[in-house]
């Protein structure tokens, strides 16, 4: 009887050692999976891709980089003052900006300055709508090209890890704003 108990104890000890070994290896396995998934995400401008870097100056002269917002969701909104859908969308943008701040998300308005008649038109446009945000200026049009902005307004939502999770080509309405991933 004692031999049988010793045998079962030995088996139990071997099983526990095996489980312990497997558990100790699981971290490296999960790390490999995470690295594999990260490597499969390409940089780009479409949903599921890691957002391309942006570094622009605001209307008030502050240098801003998309990297400044790693760890929090970011909403990019591309607009121009002469754009009628951008003008119609502006009340929605102001409400969205307020709600994003409450959620701890960042809002970056990017003015297509290279498409404007004059940079001097931006401030009166913002004042007309009582906008308090300081837009980034795409003065040379490089950000517009990089992000493949064909029509404006365009809104891009980026998650905490820097991956694009939603892209809306065209103007936002209050109903569309409610359907944004960040507000669900």
C-alpha cells in the first residue's frame, strides 16, 4: 500500500512540476503572440493600421506631435474655412470636442492651410463659431497627402495604442457623432 501511495505522490509531484514549468513558459508564449500581432499592424491611414506620425504647428505657434498623445484616444478632424460641409459640421465638432475632453480623449483639428486663400481667414472662422481649440496648420499639404485626404471634412479616430479604429469621410452630424466608437 505504501508503494502505491509513493507512486501516486511521485506522479502528483511530476504533474505539479510540469504545470509549473508550463506556467513559467506561458509569459514568453504570450509575449511572442503580442509581438507577432504588433508586427502585423502596418502603419498607414486606414482602419486597423497604426497612424502615421504627425508633427505640426498650431495657429498660436505651439509645436504638436501625435506622439504627445500616446496612451489616450485621439480624434483628428481635417477642415478648411471655405468648405461648406466643414462649416455645417462645426457645431457638431464643438460638442464633440467638449465630450472628448470629458472622456479624457484628445481632439486635434487640422486646418488644410495649403488649401486656404490666406492663413488670416482661420481665426475669424473660429471666432464666428466660438471655437476655443487651437488648430494644427498643414501649411505645405504634406499631412493631407500622407493621410490621403481626398475630401473634407474627414475625421479619423485613433485608439490609445495609436491604431486607427474609425475613419469618417465627410461631415459629421449629431447622429453620426453618437455612433462614433468613442461614444458607444
